[in-house]
């Protein structure tokens, strides 16, 4: 029987874990438990929770450089490893240790968007489609040969959260479609064209500042791409106003830099039109419909946002 290990941490890795568990998993590796939320309570990562529900053995190494981790891995005699958003750079000795290879489910159509935030960058760039790539891990960043891909169109209402949830299911289906080949050996993945590579670095909190001097369509993508983290925000009279949802775009001839709200909704006026704001969050408050969140400034009104955030 093939001895399989699964390595992953966030919610997006859980569908693949559950699917693969039906074929048998010797061990699951994920990041350590960490403080989370406003109360900073220590929480187990979603993969650990799911693995324990499935009765699987879980390991949570802080680093793969520790000698005891290499000893542990060697004792497991893993034949085949599957990685989904694990969050660790894996050492060469680990990649070389599996006769059946170490295979990664990456949430993009490689070689486009190698790196940590491929779904977010696809949305920011206005890509029309994205997908999942099943590729063999090599020492380079998402540079390994690709065995198979699945494709999915990007909708105008997709957020990073909603799109990743769908891609996570796609990843599980792609893995199970290709698993007989992986278990049988003799697969022939295709080398990537490295000249076409683009990169998706980690997200930064400052990326969420909305600049009304940019086109409305760009801001629409920004809000969707950065939800739920780091989120997008405006400064309204010295108060940070998080923009959690956006709607339609329309032509508008008012001076840019205004926030308007009333019976027709809430609108951010940019240099080339107006962006509808549907969900907002004031500091210390829950996410609310935009008009409800703006009630402290009146049931309708107009405010200049001052100098644009940069």
C-alpha cells in the first residue's frame, strides 16, 4: 500500500484532505496552532481540525530545519506527498525522499501567478479566468513541471474568499482525477515556460488603501481581491471606513473624491465614474449595509474624502 502524507494548513486545503483521506493517509502536516481573532485565542488551523475529525495523525513542526523533523519524516517512510497551501518552504532532502514525488495543488494556471497570493493577484489584475495546477514540487518557487490543470472563469462578483472556496473544491476533484496516475508511477509532467512566469507576493496591509484617483473598475477589483484580508478602506472625516462589498459601476459627472449616499445607495466618486459601496464597517462595529453604516453622518449626504490614500 502506498504511504501518503498530506501537507496543508488553511481552509482551502480541507476539501483535498477529505478527498485524499478516502485513499489512506499516513500522516498530516500543518502549521502550529496560533492566536487568532480579536481575543487572540489560540486556535488550531482548519486542516488540523479536519484531520482530527478523520482520525488522522497530525504533526505541526515549527521548522523543517530541526533534526528531529527529518528523523520523524524518515521514520514515516512516505512514498507520495500532497501539498496544498502548507505555508512552509520544504527542504531538498524532503523533496528527494518520496519515490512517488511531492505534488502541489497551486491555485493558479501556472506559470501565471507563482507565489503566495495567486487568487488575489488574479482578481487585482482583472484576469478573465484562473484555475488549479497540479505540479511537482522542486526547489524553485512554484517552478516545477505541471501534470494537469483545471480552469474556471472569474465572475464580476467573485471575491478572493468566494473564488478560493470554489477553487479548493476544484483542487480536490483534480487531485482525485489524477491520483491513479500518481499511484501508478510513470507520470510525465510538462515543464513550465519560465519566460511567461508572473509572481504573486504576500499581501500587505497597506495594499488596502483605496485611492479615488484611480479608475472605478480598478477599485472594484481591489475591494474584491483583498476581501477578507487585508480588506480595503477609506478615510472619512478621520475615521477608517472599511469597504467590504461593492456593486455596480456607473457614469458620474460630479467632482471626484466624494462619498455620496441616499435613496439610490452609497457611491464613491472616482476620476472616471462612480463605484457603488454595498457593505461597510466602522471601527468596532460589524459589517453593515452601506446606508446603515453611514447613519452617523445622516440618512443621506455627501462628504469629500480629502486627499486620496496612497
